[in-house]
C-alpha cells in the first residue's frame, strides 16, 4: 500500500524508526505516533519506501 502524500510517507518513516528503536517513541507526534502503535513494521516499511516524487504534501479528506 503506497503512501498517498509526502506527509504520510514522512510520518511512516518516523514511526518505523521508533518501532525499530532507532529513535525515541516519546518524540513522535500526531499521525506517526498512532502509526507506530497500530501498524506492523512491514506495513510501515511499505509506506515509508514510497517515493515522494509527484506526491502532494497533503491529501484532504472528503
């Protein structure tokens, strides 16, 4: 499942780093905090590996 926006890809990268123990979980905020708790390492890897080229910074909810 590829990331839909650059912000989602960045949040997944931060959550993945915390899940692996490379950064402190207390440093996470917002979406990255909930992603770290609710997603597996593999799911986070898939989102974080998405290229940001051509992605909008944010996608609005309709």
